[in-house]
C-alpha cells in the first residue's frame, strides 16, 4: 500500500506487563502482518511519574519471547 507501520509499546510494571495482555498484543499484530515491527520500551520513573519502578531487563527479554511465539 506504499506506507510503513511500526508499533511501539511502553511497558509499565503493574499497568500493562502481564503475559496475557502482551501475548494478546503480539498475536493481534501478527494477525495483521508478521512484517510489522513491534518495539517494546522499558519504563523509567522520572519527572512527574516517579513510580512504579523501572521495567526490568528480564521483563523485556520475556516479551521478546512472547513476540517470537506469536510470529
């Protein structure tokens, strides 16, 4: 169609970091197209949002596996 789409998801602990929710996101993206890049970014508490804690590297790596499983 002549355009490029990428999706970015900010992972905030306790808000949207459940395996079920992330799995649903990954499956939806893959159902549209497995060619859509899905970027996940770690939350870092700063400025006016100083909680919750930062997203751990282990959580980000687990999400990589969720994405791979979805395609």
